[in-house]
C-alpha cells in the first residue's frame, strides 16, 4: 500500500463527513465511513440503524459489508477505513475480523470508543490481527457535527 500523507487522510475524512451529513439528514446519528484501497474509495456507509430497523447498521459495518462485495472477499487486506467517530466494540470487532489494515477516525468517543478510550481493542493481545490506527483527523469538525446533532435532539 502506498504511503498515505496527512493530506490524504483529511481528504478521505472530508468524504466521510459528507456521508455523516447524509445520515443526519435522514434523522440518524451523523457518522460516516469510507473504505479505501490503493488510493481509491471502494465502499462507503453512514449510520442507518433507525431507518433499516437494524441495530448493526453502523457506518463502519455498512462500509465493511460493501467493501467485501466490491472486492469479492471477506478479507479487506491492505485497506484503510475512515470514520468520523471512534468505532464501538461491535464495529471494531468487524474491522479486525475483516483484516482492515488501517483505521483513521475523527472524533473520540470517551464512553463507547473501542479503539483507545472505553476499550483498547486495537491493541488487545487476544486478537489475531492488529489494526494500525490514527485518531483525531479533522477531530473538531467531526465532534462539532455530533455535538450539534445531539444538542438539537435535547
């Protein structure tokens, strides 16, 4: 996989933010995800558990499922997943099982984040795949989108 510059990370995170806004317009929690391989976007997703009546329909799961179909493989080797919010335990498990090489997220989730906050699944010794990760890419924009969404809900 070619070296990825911070500029590339920001470019893909901007796309994930666009997807998060689509989720928000649909009345869903605004989280978006983009799966990239060899510098090209191969799959996308945004939160849609409410509209699909599917509790597993998080942005990351939608993108990982679409990525498997795009590559015709359940292993997403040498891919990078960009997501606007630190993944939860369910999503992190899917990312690990899919063998995503690298995870890049925007906002941290101190209460439910399973990368480096509530849980540290990216570094868990019991897992047979280690996901490289970078957090805080466009963190302020990602956090603000979520804060504004929940402020309006309350």
